[in-house]
C-alpha cells in the first residue's frame, strides 16, 4: 500500500503515474519525441520495462550488444562500448546511484528540479548528475536537520563523518554490490567486514573501554534501523553513520503526517550542497525552487522576477514558473502576461497554454480562454483533463451541447475521470436530459465514491423530482465527504424546508453561514425560517445580514419588508418592498408590488 492510503482523503487508484515515478522504478521507456520534456504529460509509444534493467547503471546497451554480436570485435572493444560504473571516479560513481537514491525530502519543497534543457530520461551514467538535475533542501536550523525519509539513504550517508573524511573512498558501492545483496547473518558479517577495513584499530581501542558492547554487529549500533518520517510503517537502515545511537526507541509507532497548506514547510529553499553545479545558472533554479510548491512564495516571486530580468533566459519554462507563482498568489492579471511571455519563447509548451486558458477563464474572458484551450489540445489531443477544462468554459458560454460532446470525448479517453462525469451531469441537466444527467452523476460516484460535488448534484436532481429520501442520503454523503462544503448544507436546507422540516433546515443554513459568514442566500433562508417559526427579531437580523452581504438580493428585501410590516412598521417596510420590486425575479417582484399596494 502506497504512503497516505490509510486516510479518508487519499487519491485511491486515481494517483497519476508520472514520468518522474517511472524514472526511478523502470528502465528507459519508449517515449514519443518531445514528450520527455519537463512539465509535459508522458506519452509512451511502446512497452514500459518491468523494473530496473542494466542500462540504468551502465547506460544504453545497444552498441555493447552490437559489438558483442560482431565476431570481429575484441573483448576490449566490447567493454568500451558500455559504461562500467566501477571504473568511474568516486564522484561519478555516486552520481549513478544518486540519480534515484538521493531525495532530500518527499514532503512539499521541492526536493529537485530537472534542468529545462534536459529530457526526463536523458541522464546517462558517467556524466555529472548536477548537469541533469539540481537538488534542494530545507534551510538549516528550521527543524529538518535530522529528517530520516524513505528515499534518503544517500542524503543521510553524505552527512556522515565517515563519508566526509574518506576523501571519496567511501561511496555506495563500498558496502553494496548491486548484483549481489547479502541477507541475514551473511549481511551482518559482510557489513562489519566493510567497517573493519577502516576501523580495525579503533575497534581494538574502544573494545577495552567499559560500556562498549562486545557485539560484532557494527551496523546494528552505528547505523540502526528506524521508522522513516514519511512512511511510518516502514523500518529501514539509517545510513547516517553515528558514533552514538540517538538514545530513543527508533522503532516506536509514529503518527503519519498528512501535510496540508497550513502545516507544510514555509521558508527558504536552499541548494543541496552535494549537487552544487559548476555553472552560474543555478541562480535561476534556486529562485524557481522558492515558488514551485509555495514554500517561499512571496519572497520567491520577487526573487524569480529579478533573476529573469537579470539573466533574460531563453527557456519559456522560467517564465511559466513565475506565471504559476502569480496564479498561486492570486495575481491573475500578472499570471496572464507571464504565461504569454513563456509562450513567446516556447510556443508549443502546452502547460503554459493550459495555464493561460485557466487564468483567462478566471477573469471571465471566456471566448479567448476557449481558443487558448483548443490550441493546447492541438498539442496533446488526448488530454482528458484539458478537454474537461474546455467543457467548463463552454458551459459558462452557454454552449452546453458543445460541453456535452467535449466531456463525452474526454470520457472515451479516460473512463475513470470522475470530474468529467460530474460536469457532464450538469451540462445534461441544463439541456433538460435529467435521466442522462442522473446516470452521469452516478458514474462519477462509482468512479470516485468520495466526490462530494457529484453527491450534492445528484441530491439536487433527486430533490427536484421530490425523491426526498434518496436525496437526503446523498446530501449527507456530500457533507461527510467534505464537511466544509457550504453549497451542500445550503441546498440540503432548501430541500428540508420544502418538506416543511423548518428546524432541520435552519440547522443546515446555520452551518452554511458559520462556514461562510457572507453567504447572503443562507442568511436570507435563515430569515425565512425564523419568520415561519415566529421569531421576527431573528428574522430581521438575518435579512439585514443577507442585504449587507448582497445589497441587491431582492428576496431578502421582500422578507425584511414583510417582517417589518407584520410588526406594524410600514414606513420602514416600504423602501424594502420597493427594492424587491426592482429585482429580476418575477415571483419576488410581483409579491413586492402586491405588498406595496396593500401597505400604502
């Protein structure tokens, strides 16, 4: 079971397997030209290797095989046709291992950034790892200095005095033969023998000191097994070689940390010293690292903007990262201008096209948003999420039939895209096909049982046809899936009020306004409930709050006017009836006109 699957909000089987996942867990997959670019969706043209193969450590093997098959080739020529990591210098040997085994953290930071000039599968043994990828870390002294995580073996080893003082003699392969992994008692003998290659004299000296164990298991004490901070049900060997055991129960159960925006690291992201590159261009990537996952967003935006102005990079990705940072910081206009700057340099970079389309839609520039999203889809026609986004723009444009066609296309590509089913239900409902809408909502729930929006939308549809028992069930499922879902509480309240369960309805409306104090409609409905239950002062208070939040809410003016009139305050009621009569709702307008006539 993958980390994070023991909580209600996990991604279940919708977790996307990205090129980054495959980089460490397979050999080189067949990938379409151009689709190994950082930031693009992986499009695999053929078979994906089932696990790590020889090439990940030795490099591409075609020339080696061809040389071996050529009868005229010498053994020397065959050997030279492929990389032997054991003949590389110590630093390059470590790089071969660290391409997968160096992860500074699995939590939000980011831990690494592949250089924009490189494809995701372009690293080759023998080249400096920093020419391919840069690694980043939490700033020192921020509480992360002793982190012990699942993929941090190289990270921990490189902190060790044994490593730092070895002058390159200690590296991963000093202890580990990747072709032969000892187990059990054999492993203990093997690793102890490795330690004694350097520490025989030390062992004889300290063994005579009272308190030192007579054990011959060096690793058991100086590299103890412990639970990892990020995958708390896994126990691994700590590769930080320590003189003394930390002195606590390293196997004690730990509570899994579910990182949220509120609990994630906020602070400077620093370049990992072990991956410091030889070129000055790292300044740009360090600035990107501040904003990519929002660890240092405000300062990072200024820093990245300044770095771009100074270096004028030709790669559109740097501008894209700044645009994404503006978007996260809710500076939508700036994000649009910066997405456009990214596209000027990289016109075919579809993540920038999608970002631009989303930002334009956010500001209501729907026609251009649709055009940009369509352009993105010419780059990756089979992008179901992009089709779903385009359909949402069509819905806002009133092009519901186009939305239905687009969503059906998305679902043909990805039949498990729950959001597309949910949006399809909305579009079908708008054009009057309630039966097909119900089927779409149920499919959304089938694919993603915790999709609160689909539960709420299905409940709304069932309530509209007076199937209250089932609609109540789905309202409650929506609220259970998302306890902060204001619209679900509000719509559930309306359905309860329709059944004349006024106190139950008021409870739902009260929850809605507790979560969103400016929810004018919920305050208005609370005013209606209070008036019906004979509490005019409460009704007036809620109507006034509704009007404060939305001054042109005609129903609230009508309710307030009616309550004031019932209390004999006709002069105070008339202005509210007049405001209600100027509204666009014909039912409210007529009731207000009738009230004006009755109270003049």
